[in-house]
C-alpha cells in the first residue's frame, strides 16, 4: 500500500466520511481524538503546502504537483501548532472561498489538536453546496529529526536499473524519472520496499512509500524512508512524510523513525 504526501500517488488512501457520519461523531470517535503537535518553522510549512499543488496566479489550486497533473482537491486545510493554512481549488466561487476563509480563521490551533478540524462539519456543509462530497482525507504531517540513521543497504533506482522494480512495483515504472530520489531495499535482485519523492519543489520533497505485502513488518519501510530522507537532504531540500489517520502501518514507520508530527492535513474532493 502506498502512502505519503497527503495520499501519495494514484492509489488513494484516506478517510471517507460522508457528512451524515461526520455529524455523528460517536460512530467514528477514534478520528476525533487529540494529537500532540511539535512547533515547526512557518516558512517551512508554507513551502511544504506550496509543493503539493500547481496553482494559478491567484494561488488557487489547479492540479496536484505531479507529472500526470491529476485534479487537486477542492479544499486543503493544514493545521500546525501555530496556525492554520488553507488552499482552494480554482473552480470554487469567490463567495464560497470567502465563507470557507471565515471558518478557517476561527479554526482551533495549538500543540494539542483534534485529528479532524473542530469545524469539519461546517466545511463539508459549505462544500456540499458546491458539489457532492466525494472524498475526505485527513492525517498527520511529519518532519525528520536532525539525526537520521539507517544501517541497511539500499539502492538508488534510475533508468539503468529499473528492472529491479519489475514483478512487484511495475506501476511505479512510468513514475521513475519524475520521482527522484527513488530508493529501494533489494533482495534477490528484486526491489521489496521503495521510497521516492512524489511531490517536489526546489526546497521540499514529499515521500511516497510502498512495501511488498510478503515483506512487511520487517522494518524495510522505515529503513528505505530513512535512506530517502538522507538523499533528499543531500540535494539541499527538506524531506516531509505524511499519511492518513487510517493507515496505522505508515504511522508506525513514523514512530520508528522518531519523526516529529508538525501538522495535520485535511482535504476534501
């Protein structure tokens, strides 16, 4: 299963919460628990959000920042310990954006924050007036500690050794030249766990990671993510790791690497 960058790639991950369910919090109470956030540079957080999407001159989202240019969500809210930041898709009417912004400035922020926004149902109600809610995605955003260590041998995947992806990660082959650095743990001349940059800007790289089912729960994901983070830093960029609240294995990778939870993503399509 892929994860990362607020979803990561063509295989989508997330929390699908119809409005009726969101309104009845007891049915999904685990989603409404609190989580602790670590303070992070506001500049870095804004750069990370900018790296996720391609925007028009007004700063409205047009597509995700990936080579295949898939549609952006209609609304993306990121909360940190210090602030909330929102981006809006280009087709949302100005009056709707203004009403969403009125809610956004009232949003609760702090070191201890809810896994979903306090005004979640309000956002969904407004957005449903524009179009039916198709998907709601929420999850933590992590930065790496100063010291990232991995002792496991990994391989950088490029066009010269892309055969290592065949028979397990064939659907990543078309992504390869757009996803550098692209790191793999290899056994028996075959990649078994991979991590690559799925959203990229000059200053930020966001991770996408996947491990073959038969090789999970052996620490490979944590090792390949750590090596990827080091490769990103070698380029002079900052690595980010994100996932969904539903993806417990991915959150365990973050815990194993002692990543710092600096924000919470919430976006609606």
